[in-house]
C-alpha cells in the first residue's frame, strides 16, 4: 500500500538534537515542510555518508522551511554516542529520532519486520503532514541530498502553483507544465 498523499500517523519519540534529548510528536512536524530520513542503523557504513551529506545541505533546507528528522531503530542514547564518536555525524544539527519501539518505522511502512531495522527511505512531508514524495533504496545504495533538494523545491512549487506540474529533471526556475486536453500527445 502506498503512503503517498496520506497523512503521517501519530507518534511520540525521544530524539537527540544539538546536545540535548528532546521529545518529538507528529504535532511538532506540522506547520512546515519536513523530511523523514530513515536508515538501518547507527555505527554502520553507508548511513553516515548519507546523514553527513544531508548535514552539509541542512542550512539550505532550513532556508526552504524544511526540518529534517533522521530515523533509525536505535535509541536517542545511541544517536548521542554516535554524534560524539564520529566526525561526520558530529556535524549534524537536525533532529535524530530514536525508534526502538518501531512505531515510526511501521507508520511509514519502512520497517524490516523480523530484523528490527528500517529500510533506507526518504519521505517529504508537507506542512499539513501529508506525504508528498517517497524514495526507498536497497541496503547498499546511498541517497543524494542534492536530488532531495530538487524534489523538495518541485513539491513546494507544485503546492504553491495549483494546475502546474514539474517535468523530469525540473530545476528551480525552469518551465513547468499545465496539464490540459490540448497538451495530450504534444510532449
């Protein structure tokens, strides 16, 4: 079952953010754009490269009114230990959600049942809490924060311009499409 165009489900989780433990719920997500960035586990191999890539683009994401929530089934304590131990993870300023109960991973249908790990998945959520985009990759395939930024800009553009859509490889400032009967078969 696809989670596209569905509202995020209720959750409550402990998180690590900028030297503090905090509690986060689905209500905290509402009101601005959000990215839920699921990964299998702390202290692994591909995961720190991806989280570091997102950290390198976090300032640009914040300028777009996007908050990032990385999520693994580790606890918030493990997130802090990883943040303290790794130079790459140490630069993270966004919220690192712990999901040891698997509630969030199940809500987003990204949990590997029987393994207790989340798949590598990215979810773009609009300010109303509705999932607008999903990317899921296999264990060994890392994601790219530049492409994530492009997708967020496209989602924000479409939300702000009803009746327009962004074609393949669309970049901010490029032409969009206005679907209509006259456009059928012309592309």
